[in-house]
């Protein structure tokens, strides 16, 4: 069950990142004429989404905690490191074992950069039109 995002900026970044990933996958399919690059882009997008939700969930838990004892921070750091180790393992499996194209994975992972850039441009244009 996904929680509804309270921050509209993060919601737009998530939406734009998913749209960029879908567009990149379609372009990969048209340019290559094969399915593996498309799967690579989508898996890369999934990896970055997993990473994003990991960071976001940890940050939300940390921010909602009334007290921040050192022990809790230590466990939080260990959990985040463990999740990144898992992500690294998944990336290894997708490249080495499943033979997905690394460029496709890289393009999929970059979708969040595009989503963030779109939101930044949206903010700049909105600020410029307000003045």
C-alpha cells in the first residue's frame, strides 16, 4: 500500500520521473529494435525508484521521530547501508547474470534526474512569471 504524498513537489518529481523512464524505454525500443534495452531502461528506473523510496522512507521516519537517540541513528545508518548493498547486488545480477545492457540501466536510473530538472525548470519559470 502506497501512502499518499503530502508534498506536491515530490509528487510531481515522482510523476515526471516515471514519465521520463517510460519515454526513455520507448525510445530505446524504437532505436534498437530489440526488447533487452527496453527492459534495461525499465529495470534501471525500478532501481532508482527503490532507492528513492528507501531514502524517502528513512528520512520520513527520522523526521517523525520525537527523539533522536544515537542508537536509533546508528540503526538507521545500518539499514540504509544494507539497502544500498541490496541495490548494488540487484544491479550486479541485472548486468552480469541477466545480461541487461548497462547503458539501458544507466538511462533508466537517470530518469529521476530528468524529473528533478523538469521540476527545477518549472520553479524557475513560475518565479520568473510571478515577478
